[in-house]
């Protein structure tokens, strides 16, 4: 099976979670403070991940936090930006705009972080897939501009 099969299963798990995230945001009635939904969701996430972390166990939680605090902070900021971006993108433009987010994520994460920062391996197929991402963004832009409301 190699690495692609297990990676596909994990990506499917994350995609399913993301679909649930978008569905819940679109279905929620958010008349006053839409970010309160995100704060509540972040709290539920904290409880679930905190519980799981206790089950896994860490020998020295203080040392863990001291040595990884900056990464916790940056990860939290990244999640907050993602949550806010998702919320306003999907509630103002619709769940179908996930294609735009996904394509831009490929560019910022795979190309920006993966290839440029961490120098992960690159080959012709990966370059072609990234090129297809640019085509996807262009096609979505054309499709959106021609949609009749």
C-alpha cells in the first residue's frame, strides 16, 4: 500500500471533519455574534484533545509546554485564522467556495510550507498537480463570474 493509502485515509478523516465543520456553521443560526460559535467549537475541541492527551500521557507537561510553547501559540493562531476564514467564506459565499480555499491551501501549504520552507521532495507529477491547482482557481473564478443569481 505504501504511504499514499494511509495518507489518503487520514486526509479523508480530516476532510470528513471539515465537511462537518462547514455543515454545522451553515446550519447554525448566528444572528448576534457569529464568532461565539467558533469559540464554543474551539472549547469543545480543547476538551476532546485535552482528554485524548491525558489518555496518551506526557511525562512532564511543564517541560512539554516550555519547549513547544511557541509552536502551540503559532498553531493556535493558525487554527483561529482558519476558523474565522472558514466561517466568513462559507457563510457569505457558500460551501461551494471550499474549492477556492482548498486550491489556495495547496499553494500556501504544499508549495509555501512544504517545498519552500521544509524543502520536501518535488517531482514532475507534483509540479503538474500544483499547476492543476492554478487551473482550478482560474476555472472557479470564471464559473463564479458567469453564475446567474
